[in-house]
C-alpha cells in the first residue's frame, strides 16, 4: 500500500488526496459548503495525518509480527527491530522510491512523521497487550 502511494506521480497523488478530502468534507460540512480553496487548504495537514496513520499501522503490524515470533523472550530484539525496520522503510520510501516518481520529492519532515507513526503504532500494540493481560488476570481471579 505504501509503495503504491509513493509511486504515484505528483499529479495523481494530489488528485487522489483531493478527491478523498472533498468526499470527507462534503459528508461533514455538506456539499454546498465545500470550496476548492477549502480542499486545497486541508490537503497538506490531511496528507501528513495519512503519512502518520499508515506508518502507525506498519508499526503495529511489525510489533505483532515480532510478538508472534519472539513472544517477549528476547526483549532487545522485540523492541528494537520493529522500530528499526519501520524507520528504515520510511527513509527508503522517501529517499529512494519517491525519487523515481515524477514530480515527487523526498522530505525529512515526512520521515520524522512516519517514524513517529511507527513509534505510536508500537506503543498502541503494547497498550493492547497490557489490556488483554489485565483482562485475563481479572477473569482468572473470579
């Protein structure tokens, strides 16, 4: 999914995000209240939120994978690898894949946003594991 979005040229990428933003704003504000200027103003923050969200899912998924493989046995690998893989992929995506896409330019700001998303996804995974652990322990006491 990330590669497909990154390989879109700048025109297609802008068209995709503008269409999605317009649909959401039409639903929230009503079609008669949505202008091209409003869609244009919303595009940058929405695109950054999308970066964060997609990489948050990546971080969560990577953490789940490492949890299934290592099941808390090797904590150094358990914490480090998903972070390293997610951040490395963000750098690869921004500075290699987007370089070959017409009209796209790499951005270190996007790498930071992506990396924050990976970290939050990993934290959400740990929160979920903690909640599940607490619920299991409470059921065993009853």
